[in-house]
C-alpha cells in the first residue's frame, strides 16, 4: 500500500511539474510571437523603432541580400539602403510564417519563411519568398533576438530575373545600334565602290 501511495504521489508531482513546464513554454512562445508581430509591424510601417526593444545589444544578422549587420543601428542603416533602392513613395510589405520554434532553456531557435512584396517608386511590384532562422536569448527575463539570418534562392528569384531583363534590354539596344552602324557602313562602302567603278 505504501508503495502504491509513493507511486501515486510521484506521478502527481510529475504531472504537476509537466503542467507547470508546459505553461512556462506557452508563455515563452507567446513572448516570441510578440517579437514576430513587432517585426512585421516595424517593416510594414517603416518604423524600425518598433523592434528596438526586441533586439539584444549584441544582435547580428545576415540579411536576405547577403549583407551582414550588427546592432540596432546596423539594421537601421540596412533599412535605409533598402529604402533608397525602392525609391521615394515605394513600399515594403512582409508576412512572416513560423515553421517551428525550439526552446533550449534560455535559448530559442525559430525558423520559417517570409512572403515579401516591394512596390518600387516607379510602380513596379516585386514579390519574393525568403527562408529565415532567428536565435533569441532570455536576457533579464525578457526574450531578445541575438542572431537572424535570411536567404532566398540565389538563382531563381525576382531580383535575378529583373537584372536579366535589364541586361537583355541593354544588349538588345547595343546590338541594334551596332547592327545599324554596320549596315550604314557597308552601304556606304558599297556606294563608294560603285561610284569608283
């Protein structure tokens, strides 16, 4: 009888411990989801101050363009470069999808995809997807992003396609000009030869 009571008490303690642990995990996941929400709002409104408190002072990242950034100021500098490329009146929109978040004590590793859209000042729209990984660390009881990396397909993406279209247009124009010049030069030579005959 005593053995059964000990087993019952141990099982109850284990179940309570498990429930407390699950409640803690859910609280952590809620806090991490808020970081995602703040990031989406910061990008979609163009106000990066909305994520400043979510970033560790030592935060680093590799952005979707391959550029390495450090600290909040590095993210702001990168954002300003992107805005310059987009042009005045252009917009940037992002939707962040989380595939999975794993908790390892005071470290959280999340991964997922983004659906991003850029509307250039010219009105041209560029839509693309990216893959991302973020590492967060609990600092003084609050989750902070310490590392983020994003990437896209280096060959089949909207930016490569855009550059190829520009290159084709430039080569087409240059080819047309060279071809026209050759036709005029050949006609001139033929005309000159026929006059000399």
